[in-house]
């Protein structure tokens, strides 16, 4: 079944920064620039692990579920940054890269859960539906 869904399945990983860095190799001679861009992109998915960074890895401290679309968009923005384009600020870039459960809208509410109830999207075609960031915690 996995082979039939290849290219369409998301992945839980801490290594998104390393995936981005590997995709950028060959686009620039400046390894420090590539590492900086990969770190900025990894920061979209979670806090970058300083301990791993000291060992030469670019990993987030927490596992992130990353869809193929999010991965491709993150790499696309990283390629633009290496080419000399300025990245939007972190908050705006998250809106451009991260997807919701329906793949169309963006998460309109990223506050912590209150009372154990799921947060609902406030924007996009999925308004009123649990967003990808909040829905998994509430599946029964």
C-alpha cells in the first residue's frame, strides 16, 4: 500500500532542516548560507535543536508531521533564499508553507487548547473544521 501512495504520504520527522540542506547542495558554494537558510526553514516546523546543531545536524526538537506539499514548498522558499531573495518574516512564511487538514486554508488559531476542545479554522474553505495542527490531538 505504501508503494501505491509514494509521493502522497506525509512523514513524521525532526530532520526537515537536513532535507532542505541536502536539496540546496549544489546551488551555492557557501555552506554557511545553506545551513542558515535550512535552519530558518526548519524553524517553521518547530524549535531547532541546539544540541544537534553543534554536531552538524539541523533538526527540530519535536517531531513534525510534514506533508509532501509542505516539504516541496519549504524547499522552494529555501531555493529562493539561496538565490538571493529575502524570505518573509517567520510568521508570514509559516502561513505560506504550513497547510491545514483540508490542504486549502491556513490555521487561523495557533493558541494552546483550552478545555480540551479542538481549535477550529477561522479562514479558508475549511473554516469551522479542525486544522492540521490541532486535529490529531482530538481523534478518538
